[in-house]
C-alpha cells in the first residue's frame, strides 16, 4: 500500500470491518470486564518463571494438546 493511499473499501460489508468505534468499544469492554478480575486473580509471583506461569494459566489453556 502506498503511503496515504489506503485501498478503496466502498464495497466491504460494514458488519465485518473493525471501525475505530468498534475497537474503542472492545477496549472499553476489556478494561471494564476483564482487567479488574485479572488483576485480582494474578500476582507478579505467578509469572516468576515459565513453569509457574503455565501452572497458573492452565485453566485458561485453549490450544491443542501438546505431546
């Protein structure tokens, strides 16, 4: 993409585009609903090393099973 010449988006479906307003609302949601509980649940000591962090985050793991 050339500087200051973004692609024409006139034919894009607005439902699938992340507008500034939608990004702002997503950030507000994360700040209001996720940040507080996460701060209450974790401490710096939980991330002292990789093994400790993996153990603390184990309930949230959503990836494929590792061999």
